[in-house]
């Protein structure tokens, strides 16, 4: 016991305080001639006592099971006093009370008290490792179970867990490589305190090197001394790694961690389901060794892959002479095609797959050229058609992708021209003649609009709608509209002469703000809206104009009164127009200065 204390132990604390205990220790420990560690050889003290007789009967059988299962010790405990009345190992706890003595706080006492308190058949209690002084302070774990004689509770059976058996299982009889753990792998147990519950492989293989490694890792010197003293890492070696923490949190898996030696290892972990023990099992191998097969496989792939690439390269060089000439000819022909020489492939020699490919390529290029010309022609036709239907700027915007066009225009001029006599004459001729007649008249009006710089809006029934100043910001849009109205009178006279008709025109002009835009998608219409259009229409309705009249609104009169003569007109209040009466003027002719110049 002196080895377990820094000072001198007090012998009285380790002696039994009752005569029975003193008797047991005297006859079976003190008078036992066998050396320490072999006291179990004594079965009968030979004192002739009833205890010795009973012990002589049961000791051989108990020893047989003790040796068979490799237990460190086997105990019988009196449930009333807590005294250990039988022990195979006969250590200093033999004859001592676990209820009141020095060992009342030991893990063996906890296990015995649990069995006493349970008093139930089949109850088993296992307690975790702790340093046990009677076993020279070495780590010890115990299993206890109550003993019954029929239904009478007569004692407690205690077993000291065989540490060597646990280590034998975890180390595979120190043959880790045979168990598939290689030269660096090991399997071990850890408890809830993250300390080992089985011995470290590296302590078994190289105790001195193991202790030096711990010292280099700044492990406490007391811990290193205890490991060296007890010859085991159980309860001493801390395994505070992420894998250990995961296992103790009842998780399992595999991961790479730095182990207790500071070496990277591949660690597989899992909790153990042992009643009363919060343990986990881990199996680890140095990362270099664990990945050695993978690294070897990579090297093999690199080696054979390099050989294959080398073989392919050499084969390609050898075969290039067979394929390079047709390919080069094909490249030259492709360059000729890009420069426009579509028939360059026709002169190619050595017909074969490349020649067929080149011929097909030439046909494709020829087809693309034809399609491109067709598309360009259709685009030009579409542009010309849009220009005939719409102003150039509007047509350009539609071609650029605008779907909806609606533009406000400030201060533009709008003219409505009614063809007098057209409707009545059209009913007297055939439909085909009517269409030809109207088409000729509208074409003459369109030509006059182009000459005068006026935009045609539409021709509806017998009314020709036009405007000026919509695009480009023309400042003389009012004057242009008057000149266009005079030109339309001339065109009607020529038309009457050519067709023998008696048509005439009446025009109304007003200036102001308008909105222009396109309406519809499949059959698009270009139109103009606003109060200015309505006012021009009302002038035409309210003015009671005579044939050949050109009517203007007040703004147009004020702008052109120095250029043309105008007569003031009184609007017809019974015209049916929804607008109020509008001031209007009728064009009489050009001003004096213009007449003299003419």
C-alpha cells in the first residue's frame, strides 16, 4: 500500500475493525505463505474452523469458474454488514466492510449496494472502471448480483472484470494486422469521461516510445507516471477527438481526425449498448496507411494512363500521313468556299468520304447563298411595301422590332378632302370599273402628296385624310397643306378630263396637337387622332362649302393671312356637328405680292 501514497500510509485504516475480519486477514493473508498475487492458492487455513471447512468445499469450484472466465477476483459479500467474507484473490479488501470501512466510496461498494438495494432475482449491476486501491490502485470494474436461497436474500456475488480479457479482445491477442488493422491500426474503448477503457496498442508495442510521444505532446507528467506505473492507459489516456465526442453522443460514422498521438487517422466510431456503461468503440488507422491502396491505385492509373496516351500519340503520328492530305485538301476547299468559289470542290481528286463531305458542304453553302438572297429580296419587298403604307420613319421602327407605335405630335396640320360626286358616280358603273376609277384618283392624290411633302393617312369612302408636320418638325406645314389642297383641285380637273367625270373636292385644314400611331397586328393601320382631327371634320360639316372650297381654321388663317386671301364664313348651326360653332375662313386666292410675282 505504500506505493499508492506519497507519504507513509496509516496501517490502522487498512485493518478490519471486527474480529471476523481480523480472523480472515490473519489466517488467509498474513499467515498465507504464498507470495502477493498468488494468495488464491490457499484453499484452507487448516485452523479447523467451520469457515475454513466451508471454504475448502466451495473454493475449488469458485476457482474453476474464476480461471475459466479470467476474472481478476470473485467476491462474496454479507448483505447485512457489507463485509467481504470470501475472495479468491485475497487482497487487502478481504474481511473489510464496504458499508462503513475505508472502501465504502469505492466502485465495488457502489455495485454491492446496488445489488443489496435491488433484492431482485436476475438483477445485475456493472460499474465503470475506477482506481481500486486493494488492486494496487490499478483500474478495476465490477459486476454484482444478489444471491438467493429460494426466496431468501443471503448475499451478494461480486466479480472483478478481467482487464486482460478486454485487452485481448480489443487487440486481437496483440495481432492487429491479422484483424485487418495493418501496422498502424488499433481498436479501443472509451468511457463517458473520454478516457480509454482498453489499453493502447502503442503502449503494448513500444512503451518507451509511447511515453516519449506523450511527453512531446505536453501530457501531464503525473499522467505519464501513472501509465508507466500501472502499465496501462486505461483511465489515464484522454481521447478528446471529434470522433470520440460523436460516439459518446450516440452517433456512429467514419471521419479523419488527429488522434491522441497528434497523428492524422481514419477513425470509425460507434456507441456501445452496455447496461450501466456509457462506452464507445473506435477503430483507427494512420491516414497514410489507410489511403495507401487508393494512392497505389492512383499511381497505377497514372502509369497505365501515361502508357495509353503515349501509344495513342505514336499511333496518331503514324496514321496522320494517311489522313492529313485529304484533310488539308478539304481545308483548302473550305477556304475557297469562304471566298465565294462554290465549285472549288468539283476539281478534287481521289473520291472518298472527304470528297463526299466537301461536295455536301458545297451544296449546303450554295443552298445558304440562295436562301440568303431570297431573304434579302423578301426583306426589300417588305420594306418597299411598308414605305408605301407608312412614313419611312414609322416603317423603320416597325422593322426594328417595335410592336406598338403611338407618338404625340405638337402643332401639326390635318386636312380632310371630300371628293364631291364620287359616291353617286360609283353606283352607276360596275364594281371593277369603280375600283379602277378610285385607284387612279387616289394614286394621283398620293403623287401630289409626295410632291408637296405631305403624309397620306388614309382614304375612306370619299374622304382623303392627310397631314403635314408629323415627322421632321416641318415649320411650314400649314403652307404645305394649302398648296396640297390647290394641287388636288388641279388633279381632279385632269382626272375629269381623262375620264369624263364631273368630280370636285372640298378641303378643310386645321392645325394643332395630334397623336399618330399604328393599330392592329395582322392587318396594321396607320392613323391619326385628336381634337385637331375632330375640328377639321367639324369645319367640313359646319362650313356649308361649295364645290372646290378650301376651308381653314382660325390658327391657319392667322398664320397664312399675309400669303393668301381669305373670306370669313359663318358656320351652319344646323350642320349636325357635335362640336360648338367653329370660326372658319375660305381661301380666295394668293395675296397681291404673290400675284404680281406670278
